């Protein structure tokens, strides 16, 4: 009898790779800067900016940990051209956060903030995708520190840099502005199906108004 198919091969049959991507076995560690030390007594998740009620909304680690738990089966596409297929991400849906801390009506974009001032911008519609999740788990296990514990954002239909590790909050914005990598030459939108890797590829309207 033949060997059973691996999860990667089964996922590959069910998924279509974006252009320029290759299937990755395992999960490489990629990030800029050191891995932060998690201090649960000091950890806080904030939603601020143009909220519907004008207030800042905060959860400590214990409070965030008991929010409704969701799982999403989704691929992860890195701009460095590897794709990890068929992972199960578990955590708090971005829609749960938006329901608990609604944005004002005129909000169009969000900035997701992480440790060390790292940030990633995206359209509100991308952030509230039904498959976007603030992940605490992958394949049923807690994330490791190197992969973003205690919290990383996963937005499967965008390149992975749009999903920061070590997330600490979300800012609602009424106009777009570039995040950390977007200011350093990466595409403002980051759609892997359009191969939107770098800012020189941007079309009129893809980036913030100057």
C-alpha cells in the first residue's frame, strides 16, 4: 500500500497558489527585530481612533482570552514567495472585535499595531473579512513566541506581512496611511493574487492620497 498523502499535498489539491508562489513544508520564522517577551500582567489589546462612541476599548490578557473562539482553515502567503497551505487558525475573529468596538460610520481603513511600534494598514473591508482572525493557535496548538504568541493577525487573502505578529491593538482611520513595511517599499494593498508585492507596482488609487 502507498503512503498516505501529506496534509500539504491534500491542501495543494484543494488550493490554487497565487502567481509566483511555491508550496512550503513547515513554517519558516520570518520577522524584523527581536522576539518580545510576553508579560501577561502588562499586556493589553486596544481599539482606538475613530470608534463609534469616541472611546478607547481595552481588554487585558485574561479578558481577551475569554472572547468567543473561532477557527478558520486558510492558507498563508508570504511575500518572499512561499505559501503554507491548509493551516487551521484559532482565535478571535476580527468581526468579533468590530462588533464589540464598532468603528464610526466614516471609517475606511485600519492600522494594526504590534510590539515595538510595528504597524500594518489595510482597508476596513479587508480587516473585516469573514476569514480574518486574531490568531492565538495554529493547528490546535498555541502559537510559539517566534510565530507571534500571544496574538497575531491572519488575513488569508492578503500577503502575510499584512498580518503582524505580537499584535497589541487596532486604530480605526478615516483615511489611509502606510504602515511599517508599506513605508519601506511594499505595496499598499498586498493582494497575492494580483502579485502586489512592491510600491512601484501601485496603480492610481492603490495608496494614500499625497
